[in-house]
C-alpha cells in the first residue's frame, strides 16, 4: 500500500512472489519469499526493490551472503541497463550516478523429512522485519527486536556494487525452526515498528492483522481501511507499507 | 511538537531567499583583494542551493511540488529577481523553477566514488541568479515584503511545515532598525510552527571573528551583529540534526540562526543546513 498522498505506481516497496502469478509453495514443499523497501531520496529505488525481490524469488537458493552478492550483481546490471536506456534530466543524472538503495528481507521455509514442522532461514539488510508467532504469542522478531530499533538511517543495499563493500558485514542471518500453526509476518519498517510497539504494550497485533485479512483487503474493516485509520491516528508512520502473512499448516496440508 | 509536519505535495513548504544587492556586495569577500566578490559568492551558492532543492524534490524522472521558492533582491528597490518567464514572480513552484533557469553551465563536480575516493564528473549547473551590486541596503523593506508574501502563504497552507526565510547580507540596513520587521515576519505561523528567519552575513573583513550559529551574543563583535542575532530565529531541531549528519557540526540546542562574518565555506554549510528538507521520506 503506498504512503498516503502517493499513487500505487509511486509505491517503492516490493514483494515476491506476487501470488497471482507465481506459486508460493514449491514442489519440494519449500517456500521462498522476499520484501524490499526502496529508499525515497534515491533514484528509481522502486525499480531496484522489484528487481531484488524478483531475483531472490527466482534464485531457488537458500539465503546466504554469497548468493546475495550474486543476486545483487544480476539485479544491479539489470538496473544499470534500464538507466542506460533512459534520457534523463540533469536532476536525475546525479541521483542515478549515486545509485538506488533498498532494504531486503529474504525468507526460505523448508520441511524437515517426516517431522511435522521444519526449518527456516532468513537474511536481512536494513529494517524490514520478520515476526514469528506461535499460538498467538510472539516467539521471535528478526532482526529488530525493539521498537526503538527502527530509525531513519538503516543500512541499505545499493544498485552500485562499489557501495556495498561495507554492507556485507551488516547482513543479518538467522536459522530456526517452525511448527504447524506458526504464523510469519514479513513487513516493511512502518508496520514493523507498529507491530513491535503493540507487542511491547502487551497487545496482539497479529490477531488484529489476521482479522483485517479475514474482513478482506479493500472491504470495510479490511487491511487497507485499517492501515489508513492507523495512519490517521498517527500510530503508523505514513510510509509505503508491505506485509506478507504466512500461516503454516504443516507438510501434509495443501498450503 | 513543532516543525514535525511531513513535507508533501498536499502540504508543501516554502523557502524564501532575501538577497542583499547593495553596492558594498561588489567588494571582495573577506575584504581580501583578488577574492571573488561577495555578490558572486552569494549568487553562486544560491544557484547551488536552488539546484539542490530541485534535486531533493525530484523523484525518478519527475519533480514533485514539495516546495515553493522565492528570491527577493534588495538595494534601493525590493523586487523578485528570478528572470525569464519567472520574472516578477514572488514565489514559484519547484518544478517551474527547474523549467526556467537563465542558462545552464557545465561544471566539473567532485563526487564520492563510493569507495572512499573522489572523482570529478562533468555536471550541468543551472543558473537562476546573476550577481548584482548597486545602491543602498533596504533590508527593512525586504523583510516587510517577505512578511506580506508569507502572510498569504501560511493562510493557504495552514498545516504545512512553516516557511524558511534566509537573508543573505553583508551589512546593516540603511532604511531603519530591521528588528520590528523581522519580528512581524517571525510571528507568522502555520499549525506546525513559526516562520524561521536565518541571517547569513557575508564577510567583509578577514580579521573579524566568524560566528557560526551561536547560542549567546557573547563573542559577537559589534552592534550590527547583535541586531542580526536578535532578528534571527532559533535553529530548529531538524537544522541542528542536519548540521551534525551532513557536516559533522555539533550545535547546541538554543543555537541562533545567524552566521556572522561568514567565509565562502560557511555560507555553503549554512544554506545547506537551512534548506535540507528533513521531513520527507
């Protein structure tokens, strides 16, 4: 959902897969998804975010720094080719020379033989966040675990390779397990900060989010309406907002 | 809390520059023969900051109407000094500014290569303001003109981040005590706060001490500097943060918006600090 005041085309968040076009669960019962938040002040960051998540989704790899470097190179070349094909005004030339920037949250979930649950591995650059909930209780937040951890200067992945030299040190990776019934929420920073604050107050934002989805996306009481209300009340920062909610039923289910 | 409003197309902000074009601006900066003239330094830095405002309002290949901008020159007369199809316009939208420079020059610019080094790149440098220096310093009239312009603006945009006025001058007003006019200007406000008035005094004397956003009148060398101190607003939190983040300058809370006896570099920093839009994301 774009920030208030911007059009859908101006949304600089990206996610994959966009489930209408791509399978969410693969033949091996694994699941791969990604979200990315493009930096507003940089040029063509929305494009950069989309290239990153699409390359991650199609990579078929497990998250790792080495794989990320390869994916970044591919996405970067595609971004540069896109820029080379444009006749840019002078104000855009400098921004393009500086490159585009974005966060990235890459999640892969796998089954574990005949076990009821499985493993997951996440790789993050920046302040997009992953929450794991079990039986309505938050069991983990990654990489940011306190609401004060969200600020305006996260580490970002650049479309210019030379600017990523120090980024690799800041990549965060986590490996853990999941059980049937677990929920995962992948969100960009505005909604992540709201979720974290809610949990810190003893509330259950996961229940609220689930209710929004139950009501629908565009319907009354649904996702969009509730995001708008939170923004109007000042509880949610006015920023592009992306959320992937994954409910894991177990390896033998259809989902 | 003030100065928190998000700058957006629905709630744009405004930057108004008052430019001393009196005859003393023809003298070399810091009073050193062979230096650039003060009017050249001011014009060059103003063109640079207008370019920065265009760039920060840009998104991909377009420009968003995040700001209105005005440039008022003052000597014996007080008038808007943008040229071409922007002539006589007190305020223009940032995209209209982009569309209408007087000319575009090519200059070499140093940029970071991202690996700790610096490279020189040929860039386009649009020119909107040319140096002018003749006549007296009708600063009071300029401040009153600014007040009249912004009185209408704050009514039209009551929820916006309040306007920022930057007065670039090398001396005292010739048309009276500027403090009442400055107070009337600073009294204007949106719901997010009062108009901010910064004073950048361009150096005429290299022997005189430079003062950069002080929080006390102690150390100010003379009465004109103390008058300018009283005229100016306190720096906002955004400005203090910009000073730290962009220029590694630590300014205490309570810093006043005056730079006195400023050399070229300080003018650049001060313009940057005064115009960096902190509330866009």
